C-alpha cells in the first residue's frame, strides 16, 4: 500500500514537472516572439530615422531647380486640360512651382517643392514620413489612405464633394509633389503622375 502511494506521488511530481516545463517553454516562446517583434519595430524606426537624416543631408548639398527649369519643362496640357494659371516665382532660398490646368469644371493642380538646398531639405522633411505611414481612415464624405501604385507611395485624400482627389508624395527622394484634381476620378488622378514626367524635370537639375 505504501509502495502504491509512493508510486502515485512520483507520478504526480513527474506530471507537474512536465507541465511546468511546457508552460515555461510556452512563456519563453511568447517572450522571444515579443522581443523579436519589438526588435523589428525598433529597427524600422532606426532605419527610418537614418534614411531621413541622410537624405536631408544629401539634399542640402544639391542645387535647386530654377524658374527657367520649370518653364522649359511644364506641359502645355495635362489629360487634355490647358494650363490656366502658372506660378514660378519661388521664395528666397527655396525652389517651388505651382500650375493649374482647368476646363469644363475639371481641374488638375500641381504643386512642387524641390528638396534641394538647405531650405528645401528642411521644407520637404515631413514628406519623408509619407512612405512610412499606414493610413486607412474613413472621414465624413471621404477618406485618407496610404496607397502604393506604379512604384510611388502616396497619401491619398478623397472628398466626395467636387469629386476631389489629393495625392502627396516624395518623388525620387527629392521632389515633394502634391496633385489635386476635381471631377476627373481616381484613375486619371494617378495617370497625371505619368503625364507630368517628373523624371524629365529632375534631368534638368543635373545633380
């Protein structure tokens, strides 16, 4: 009888020991998983910070686009709409450009801030964050979303009123671009990016 009690006791201790080991392993795995996720998050933040600092330093050494560069590059028409308003009078120490195309209640407005130069790199600093955002927010009469399309990651803002789309993005780690359209729809708004040919504009910079 004493032998059986002793055997039961050993069996109970063995079972509890196994359960403790399993629980400990489970806790260890969960802890390791959480540590790994934290490491990845911290690495992403570090990479983001390093990228922004390095790119802003690089941009500060570049020569900004000139008003003549914009004038020789700007398209006469975009998506069949003629240019109606052009502004190439950049403020001191920064290169900026605005142009509007309009006809039959349809509009495309383009705004560019060149990140080149000390002042330009500062002004375009916030634009670097767009690629790291993950927006998906419904708002009354529209939304904010982070969209990646045709190799470009942009903040897309839609307002049902006037069928308005606004795309904001940092092109080629330099140009802070905003495109706003009315009554053209989403597909044509994204088509406008190709139609403007920003690559050709950067070619004029020569740096």
